C-alpha cells in the first residue's frame, strides 16, 4: 500500500515536472517579448474579479480588466496583467489583488503586441525569478524517479 502511494506521488510529481519544464520556457519567451512592446495610455472602465468554471468543471477566479485607449477611444481588455505567473488553486487572491491595483478610472499604460494589437498586458517587466524557481522545481520533479531508481539499486543487497 505504501509503495503504491509513493509510486502515485512520484508519477504525479513527474507529470507536474514535465508540465513546468515545457511551459516555463514559453512563458519566459513571452515575458522577454513583452518587454519590447509599445504602449498606449488607457483608462480602466471595468475591473472585476469573478468566479468561472473551467472545461474540467473546476471553479477558478479571473480578473477582467477592460478600458479605452485615450487617444482613439478604442476598447481593450487584458486577460492577464503580466506574463510569468501561474494560477495556483482557484486564484481568488491574485484576481482580487489585480482588481484592487487597477480600479475603474485609473490611467494605465497598456502594452500591446505589434504583431497582434489585441494581445495586451499592463505589466511587461515582471520578475522572472518565480519562473526560474518553478523551472528548477520542474526539472527536480522530472529527475526524481531516476534518482529514486538509482538509490534503490544502490541500496539493494
């Protein structure tokens, strides 16, 4: 029974590690690209945190922050405040923090992709330290089964 639980935990860790080691480099690339994006001034007209249901029927929280560009009145909505963040759990605290930081009426710089102007974020200079830590954790989780196998072979009589 203990062996099965340990095996399940190692397998789960391995899958989570694969997920982290595959997604983090893409996220780091997007962070690097966003640092060079142009920006426009905008005014926040909608800032709410709401509970949603995912495709797997799991509830999660998301901030919905929308506004208008000051120079032309065109609307924008950001699906993410910044790149380089993962939602852990339901994400309620992060969504409420984003709404508190960007209230209705606030003037903001809206950074947009020059290749797809509808791709927008509010903070292009997010710290990459969290991503590096998650990537290192992912590598550790991927190599944990190998380490356990080698230790088991070395300690076997």
